[in-house]
C-alpha cells in the first residue's frame, strides 16, 4: 500500500500516480469534492487509460455525496469522507 499526496492539480504529477499504480496494482482516489464532476474522476480516468493493464482491481473513488455542500459544521462533517469510509473501501480493495 502506498499514499500519493498530490500537492497540486495543475500541473498534475501524473507520472507519480501511474508509478504508484504500477507498483501496487491498485488505486483509490480520495477527495472532498462531490463524486460527480470532481477532479477525482479525472484522476481515475487517467489511471484507467494509461495503467489499466497494471490494475488487479477496479479504481475506487471516495468522495462527498452529490448534494449541495452544507454550511453547518456538524452537517459538513457528515458530508465529507471520513476515516470509516476510507477503512471500509481499503478493506474491500485489498480483498478484491
């Protein structure tokens, strides 16, 4: 398992992402934006286009739900991906 923490999206360090996928044979994209229209979809698409043969499991995305972003701090905490979401998806991805 490996974590790639992207510091910028423009320019996107695509080679580091693809290097990690080639090394681990898996990919999970985590971001705080909504699932639909978020930049994580672009990253997942690039992984699929350029490293599909290296994948042993589907690319997994973890994102916020496709709803308006709440202003209230407790609702925002419920809206954003959390550790429980990540652990659940990591276990699924490793077991795939």
